[in-house]
C-alpha cells in the first residue's frame, strides 16, 4: 500500500529545502541561497511513532531559471501536488506576504488540497505576530517555524500526522537493493532513471547540469522495492566547483556511490571515454563497489563498432573495473533496461554471498596446487596458512600468511583473479586483508 504523501510547496528561497532536511533529520536536499537549486522532486520517508509518510521537496514555484527549465520545474511541482494527500505551503515571515504567495494559494485551492500553512524563518518568538497577514491566503493562521533552528519542528510533524490520521501509515517495505547511476554530464543518467522507474520522475534536458541533487526514486519490481539514485553529472577537474552548488552536487555523487549496493557507471557511446569516466572508475574501484558499465546511446554507435570491440576498448581504457560486466542500452527507447536490472540483481547476489571457511580454504589449496607463485628472487614464497570471509558488500577475505610483504599488489591481483574463477564472485570486487600468522 502506498504511503501518504506530503509535499512542500512555496516560492523560491522561502526555505523549503531547509525545512525538508529539518523534518528528515539529515542533509538530503542541497541548501544554497541561490534561487532554483532544487529542480526535481526530492523525497524521503519520515517516521513518527510507528507512523510513516513520504515527504517531497520541490523547486521554487515561479522561478526565473537561467537554464530555461521553468516549465520542467513547475511540471515537477504539479506532479507533487497531484500525488499529495497534504501540502505544506511555506512562506517567508521576513519577506511578508508576496504576490507569488497568492498565486500558489490559488493553485492549491484549485486542487482542493489539505494545506498546512507554515511561516518559515521565524527565528524568534517576537516575530510571530507578523505572521498574521498570511491568514489572507485562506488557509488559517500560519504555524511559525524556523527550519535552521528546529523551532516548532515537532509541532509541525504532529500537525501533519493529525491531518493524515485517517490514512494508512504502514511501515514501507524494506528496500531490496539500491542502484546509483553515475557518469559525466549529458550521458543520459536522468533518462535511464526514468526508464528504470517506468515514469517521468526526474527532469530530462539537453542542458548540461540539469540534475543537481541526488534523487532517490523508489520503484516496485516483482513484488519487491528498489531504489534508483539519479545523480548530478560529474565535470572534469578544470571546470568543477565553480560554485558551491557544484561542490555539493559532487559530494552527493560520492555519497551515492558509497550507499549504493550496485553502481551503474554510465558511458556515452557517442563520445570517447573521458577523464571524468576514468575518475569515476577509480573511485568506484577504490570503494570496492559492485558495478555495471552501462554503455548508453548505443543506437548512435552500434554501426561504428561491435559490442565485442567496444568491450575490448573499455577493458583497455578502464582496467580498474575489469571485473565489471558491460551492458548496452538506449535509455530514450528503454532498450535493454530489464537486462540491466536482472544483471544488477545477480551482482547483488554475488556481493552478498558468504562462503564457508572450509570451502574457501579448499579453494586456496586448489590455487596453490596449480601455481605456488611468488617472488622468485628469494627462497621464501607467499604462503596462505588460513583464510576466512569476514564481510560482504564488498566480499572481504582475511588471509593469515607467512610474510605480509610478499603479498604485493601484483600477487593480490593474481589471487583475486583465481578466486573469481573458483568461487562465486566472478563479477564483483574482492577485498583482501593480509595478516601475519598468529603465533601460539
């Protein structure tokens, strides 16, 4: 059963994202004085006394957007309104009643919605009387809050749950798997997100940098709940971080990779592999993340190269993800989307596999029986006395050895390659922890 939906609506710079983060109890939406930072619908699940609802942050209504995305932003706002059981209408107590507030009020009345009017930025109680003028909007007296100081946050949540008391508040189904889509600008991340979710959930535009936040989109598949995370496009270092928005966007990208179960690294087939692609590859490998290299816009390149030739090209240019499978998609036509999801579920299964200690040590013995290996400059060869798996996501193996220094990066790569051959970790990263043998 779908959760009740609460949408935060208001004109630009009234503190909607700050209020959203305050209610969520964490920094989810980017908060920045620049108008128009939030463009897509950013959502999260809120729990209060075992009752749950979905909270949605939206862009500023009536924004004059420099990237000509006003229509897209307002379409996202209208979609939030159409799905909402309750709207938190945010106004700015410092600015007072503005003409745009009146426009929003008429829009909300037209949709016949339940509305909680909130006067934000009321940092001190002495400011409360000035909120009386907002009653002219037709939604009763405004609740004075301060998102930055958490003033009256609990009272607002109580009012929300009171409005929704007649609706189901069941605990949402646990998320089976989180997918993070990362890549350079205009690789098609938002288009792929919408194709996976089966709805126009995020804004798609040819304008670079359209997506700024990382957007969690929940969707159902085969009776299970999944989350796909759309992220901002990563820029090359020379042009990155021109402003704080770029910095926060990049931070959201790295955090999205860390909290994902499987990462979809989106490569634009119409362009050569870039430094940004290589930078993301290195970061994904560094974080030991299960990953699918998704070659998007394949319809634009398939006549120039075969999939096998392109896979060889990626193997040479992105060697750090040599373990990662490759998928070819055309997101605009939703081609091969299901195969990507099936592959992601297979990788997740591999990354969560636990191998018994006897089976692991038998695999080690098998590897050594085929090749003792080692640094042949010395009389001492690398030897593993005992191995055990200590974690999943990533698969982490603890090895007790004769001499730690003999297990250099080359030898560890050899071991990992052979372990993939004989165990169930063919396409996911393996982390090795090397320790000297315990002395009795």
